[in-house]
């Protein structure tokens, strides 16, 4: 390209991009046709009336990891995986349009988590409460639900844990999302006139120190979600909302302060709930609920088989059981799949020691 004018160079490069785009287009279309044939194969082997399992989280995790391993740049692994996430999402929609319920309204972090996990080609359906998501999945109105389960700053989301006690649900995936909160206002609010801040209680808690330092005398009002907070301030004078980017864009608000969360590594973990068990991928997690009698050493007894079999725990949470006074339930997450022999053995031993053991599911560790 030496000796070429900038104008000519640009022209030549764009010509090359056009021809690459044409090849990419052809390849994506060929991939989509393959997915359509996969759908036919899945259908063929089943008796009429039985719905095949089109969505295969174990395969999707493999595809994304494979792409990240092969990627040589200049796009970074996450960027590349996000592109392939969207291609697979569109391919899956050709096989079967998926409906996914999430904690609404539109613009919540839970919706962002749903899109991060499934891509943009799913139909995401907002629900007013966590319990409603469980019910919607149980009733078969949607195939999957997305619920928040723990925040790195504020800990467990108890509504979600309690819902697992009430519904028979299978966990088939997890999503981790970095949570950035911003202080948002509508066009009628002046930044020095803010008298009230709306947000979800968890988000207010995640920004407590920042609010103490910058808006110590402003009333903090907890509402059902941060998207709801954003919706409210759109039409209100002198009030601000703490919410994320999706809500900011959706309600056309302005950011007067960005990334105001007290901890820069603030993140929330979400679970994908459904009814299908997921086969092992080699890099999985399992979640169980165990109920124990409140006798001395109960927790030690419970954890011993995990320890003996070298099972690595990632989380343990206690909730009072709803049945029987002084009975506790433990929510335990660990690395590995319920079909792994050492895990199977540990679970059998725990089952013998406990009042009840329920495996909520084994699922691929979050890839993105
Ligand atoms: O491999 C499959 O079973 C497919 O249906 C194909 C495909 C894909 O596009 O790669 C699409 C949807 C599944 O969730 C997993 C993968």
C-alpha cells in the first residue's frame, strides 16, 4: 500500500472488509442450516408428542470455550465469545424460540444476565417477583428462568433460596455479572437539588458509603427493583435513581455519577432454572440443599464426606427451614458434577446423615 493515498488505502481496505463480510455471511448461513438439521435429528429419534431438548447448555459451554482457546486476537477472548454467543443464540432460535422469565421490569440486571447467558435471540419475559419466575417455569409457560442468587458485597438473595425450598426446579446454568451502579436523573432534576434517591435495597446497600460521603442528607427509598427506580425518576422532580446502564438507556436518564458501588469488584451471580438435567462438561458446579437436625456437630458431619472425597466447596448458606422448629437447611455449591464417582459417593453418605438431601442440579461453570 506504499505510495497509495489515504483515500485509496481506505477504499482498498473496505473492499477487503466487504469480501470478508460476504464470506462470514455465507459461513454463518451454513452454520444456521447445520443447526436446522441438528433440530431435525433431535426430533427424528423421539416418539411423536415428546418435545426434544433443543437447548444444550453443556454443548454451548464447550463451543464458547473452544472458541476462546483457538482465538489468537486481536479481539480478546471475551469479545470473541460474545460474538459466538449471539450466533449460537440465533441458531438455537431457528431450532426452537426460547422464552426466558426474569426479574423485571425491563432494564434490570437480571435481564442483562439473561441476555449474557442466552444471547439476544431469546424472548425475555419480565416478572414482578422471584417467586413468580419459579411458578412460570413450573407451569411450563416459559422454558427457563433467571434469578439472582448472591451478591459479592451483600451476600445471599434469600427470596431465591426460599423459592428453591418451595418449588422443584433444576438449576441448569449460572451467570456472573459485574454490577456497576450509576446515579441517574431525569431532565427536570438539577444535581444540587436532589432530595431523594430510589433504588432496590440491595443496590442502596452496595452504594452505602458513596451515598454517605456525597449525599448524606438525602432520603433513601427502597423500591422493588432498580429499573423501577429509574422509571420513577423519569417523571419526578428532584429525585435520583441508582441503577445500571440498561435502565439508564431504557428510560433516557442522564448519569451524574458513574460506578458508584463501594466495591469495584461488585458482582452478582444468577442461576438459570428449568426442568432439564445437564450432562457433565468436565468443568461443572453442583448445588444441593441439605436439611439437618440441630444436634451438636451436625455441620461437621455434613461437611466430612465432601472433605474426605476432596470435593471443593464454593459456597455454603444457611436458612431456617420452613418446616419444623430448629431445623436448618444448608445451600451448598461445589465444583464437579453429580455423576462424578467421588461426588456421587459423598452425596450418598450425606443422604444417610441428613433429614433430607435435594440435588438442585449440576451445570457448566459460567464461561463468560
Ligand atoms: O449442538 C446442538 O445440539 C445444537 O443444537 C447446535 C447449537 C449451536 O448453534 O451450536 C444450538 C443450540 C444448542 O443449545 C447448542 C448448540
